[in-house]
C-alpha cells in the first residue's frame, strides 16, 4: 500500500505541476479535505483505469524484484537483537527530527527563476511542509513595525477625500460620504473563474476567446489596470467580500473565527438588500458555504450525494437535478448557474426588495469540460473552456435583457484570479492582471479607468457610483476618486505579499526579509532596486494591520472579541 501511494503521488504531482507550476503546496493540502471533488476531477481529466493499470504493473514488478532478492525474507526473518536494530532506527529518527525542526523548504529558493526553485524541492517534503505551515504568524515571520506606527500610517493612506475617521486608536473605521441622491438598483456580481486579462482582445488577445465579455466591457465602466490579490478563488472571495489585502497563509475564508465579519454584505444589508451567494457546486468546498452563511448571506448551491446536512444560520437552497444539464467534479456548467440566477432574480423581483447576488462560475477550470453543442468544439482544453464560459455569459445577458428587473440592475463583472500564476519571478505581476467592469449604471457613460487598483476596491467604487454614504471597516477605496498617490495594488502568494505602486514593487517575505523591485510592465520584468524605507513601512502597515485586525477581532461587526 505504501509503495502504491508513493507511485500514485509521483504521477499526481505531474498533473499538479501542469496546473500550478509548483511542487505540492498548501493547495494540495487543502484539496485533500475534498476527496470526492479531487478523485472525480482526476477521473474526468485523465484515463484513470490506464493510470491505475500502470501503477499496478509497476507495483507488481517492484514486488517481484524484491521477492527475487529475498528482501522480504531478510526483513521478516531477521534475528538481530533489539539493541542492534535500535542504532539504525535512532539514526533515521534523528535525521527526520533534524529535517522537521531545522530544514525549511524555502532554503531551496536560491534562484531567480521560480520553476528552478520549485524543481529543487522534494514534492513529498513540500507537502508536509505546507501541511505544517498553512497559517503563518505575521509577527513571527515577517518584517514588522510597531502597532502604533502601523495604524498611524494606515489611517492616513487609507482615507479618501470623502472619508472621515469615526474612532480613534488601532482601527480603520470611518464614514464615507457621497453627494447626490442614493440609488438602490439590484446588484448582480459575476465572479468569473480564472479569466485572465490576456484572454481578452482589449489586452492583446488575438485568438478571440472571450468575445461577449469583451463586448460588454466596451459598454461599461471598465477598470483596465486592476489586479487580483492572489492566485486562487478563495483569495479572490476574501479580497472582494472583505476588501482586505491578502494575509500570508490561508485565505480568511478558510480560517477559524471568520464569522460575523464586516463584509460588503454588511453595507448592502444596511441599505435594505437581500444577500445571496450562488455556486454551481457544493459550497462545502473551500468552506464557502459556512463563510458566507455565517456572514449573513443566503446560500444557493448543489448538494453532493455524500455530504451530510449542515445546520446554517441563513436560508440554503439546493440546485435540483432537473435544473442541471451538465456538471463535472466541481460544479454545474456556467449555463446552469446562470439559469438558476435568472429564476432566482425573477422571484426576488416580486418581493419589491433590492437584491445583491454574488455568483461564482466554474466552467473555466480543469477538467475544462462543458456541454456539447454550445460552441463549435468538444475537446477539453483551457481555450475551449474559456470560449464556452464566454458563450454562456452571452446567453445569460440575452435572456436577462428581457426581464422586468434588468433595467434596474447593475452588473459587476470580475475574474477571481488569472489562469496562470507561474513565471520568471516569485511574484509574477502580469499573472495578477484581471478584467473588471461595472455595467448598466444609471447616467454613467461607458469609459475606461486606467488607475492602478485592486480587487479590494471594486465594491467601494460601486458604492461611490450609487452615491451611498455608509460606515465602513473596509481597506478598499473608490477607484474613481483615487488621486495618483492613492493608486496601488496588493499582490501575494502563499508566503510572499507585495505592494505595487506605479512601477515599484515591495515584497515582504518570511524570515523577516523584504525585497524591492522596479517593474517593467511591457516586458513583465522585475529588476532589484534599493529599498525605500518609507515605502517599506507603508507596505508593512497594510499587511501587518490586516493580520492584526483579523486575529484580534477588529474586523468583527460586534465590538465583542
């Protein structure tokens, strides 16, 4: 059995590398918690019977070879004394202990090329290292300021021209005042799975993968210089819902004590909106259901047959079998979730209460499978998955435009993260560039906004367009009101987090390290440069404060900790 696991792990690591360009890391650890989805994904992506057959053949040949060499006989009929066996056992255990306490996986990262760094690692060791370090203590691993210094800096840089601080001390609570009559249209947020900016014609794509998404962007307020905070869906959910920079380690979506936080849902609730999270798969995956429900969102998702019933504080509606035309290991196809969205919006419209629907798509994800007959291709590739997602998007809007609620509904469209995250450097800036736009705003002409901004800014910007005045505890800012000095983006991976301003990137690393770079946008090249001490302190203030606020209960709606 042990040998079977080793061989299977080796073959699985090849697939993992193809998807993430990494050795096993915290993603692999997370995925182990969702055995059904992972096994089904492997089954749908690869010829599993053939792979199992190859593994069994290798296993058989290995056992046969060992048997010929009398390896089992030498092992099980060994007559050595306990003391003699103790010596090699002690050596092995000592080596394991040394590796556990003194060898850090990051010690292999001596190259400028991320692929070289990853190849230098052991996949098995990387897996257990990731299991051990899924959550990182910022104060223990990263450069720090004093807490007072952090909030002194942060409370200054986070303020917009229409903000006023409402409390003193270590917090960012403030009141945002917008002039004009408040608008309260319905809001539908479409979170597109893995839609890289490079898939859009506007950003240079010549293959024409996403024509409908491209076309609607030209009719919208289009943010052409906006960046994702991370490389996974749950990092995107964290960025959008909490409007917070990415803290090292796990996304807050999967951490303990993430209930009753100040999210964008709190602002919508104060304005009288219903709030619903919609996903075509089982929301148990990545803890999405619990996170949204315990932060006051109703849930619409698809139940997997093996899942036990969960008691949630909000209403949960399951996508029924008759509503599904196609699904894979992860979720129903995008067309099905859009159809469910249409039905849901029809019902919500009848209540006369404005609604906010947060919709997560999933078709542009391995195994890249989709229903036949929608596009002129059947092969399961990334390109075809993007084309299918785009077609489903187009069909949704063709139906939505005829709905009685359409004219009074604003659509926010954004990608959760890019499709590819590997590159020449540890943080690949270009692989965080995502499309984002707001469509159907009242009295707002289509336009492009090229200000450097982040995922965390999209909803504070929407609130500004709707002339909302509200209390906030969000890090995000209204992009339309940003002065040049306010422009910035937050970029991170599991262990490294960075602040991007104009062409300067400051990266905070473990072992209390930091690095400064100049970024050439055209070539996507980072050149090491001298650290600006003021820029360093500002970078630390964002990330350390985000870490401390969450850890100490400063993001809670209630003052109780």
